[in-house]
C-alpha cells in the first residue's frame, strides 16, 4: 500500500509545500482548484488514498486538518504564484497573478519569485521549449547576458538582456531564425531574471 501514483505524489507534494510555505494545509477546494479537478470529490479521493496509505493524517473536524506523516521522500516545496504566460518569440501579453504552484526550495532562494508558462520557440537553443514553466526572481535590474522577463510597451517577453552603448536595449533570443528586439531603454521594463525551469514529460 506504500506505492504512490504520480498524481498522488503531486497531491502529497502540494499539501506538504503549502504547509511549509504557509504553516497550514490546503483545503479540498484549494487542492481541487490547483489540479483542475472538476469537483472536490476528486481531491477527496486522492486525500483518502494518501491517508489510507499512511502518507497523510487528517482531523475530520478541521477544514485544514491535513498533516504529513513522518518525512516525505521529497524535499519540502515552496509555493510561488503562477502569473500567466510569457512569449519566447515576440511580446504577447502582460500578466497578473492567477494561481499557485510548488517548486524546490533550492530553485528560489531569497527574494520574491513567480512562475510563467512559455509560449514560442525563440529560446529553444537554451533548452527552453514552448509550454515549459519558468521560475523567475522578481528584480528590476539585470546584468548583460541575463535571461530576463521584460515588459516591452506593456507586453511580456523572455529574452537575453544586452544594453547597447547608444542607450538602447537588445533583447536577444536563443534561436537564429528570430531577430532580436532592439528598443530604447526607456521602453523596456525588467520584471525578473530566469532562475529555474519546470517541465513535465
């Protein structure tokens, strides 16, 4: 009964990550929302199996009554906001906070972080593919060569950052078929630098 399916492992990691990050367990509704379940019944099913298999304990009288039993084989996870989509191509859209996900603690370190889903192929030579989720440290300045999330005329894009001597900024992709974006520095607003990559196979 100790075997966990990948979905059960994901639910356990999410519960543990929320406890580590916030000091309290998620509700069934929060689990359901995070994983896109059609109802809390699916979340309840996974929780019941994790309790039965001895990975979770539950106080039925508490809305947030889940606790992790013993030590999980996974390291504690950190909860960070998923704030939308970023283009690895041309800029496409701005972003605002929508949901949360968990990431390994050694990926984030100190400071504020957020996750974006990548759209496009301009960073593919750096191993960043369409549909990947990237972890970004929220900063307003970057060093030459950093991979940044930048707002260009209010739209978000993922590129390498290179200041030019004439006061402009070159946002360079990692795909020779896609030209760089060259803009006045005043038109480019750094939102953060890339610190991690999350991918599901």
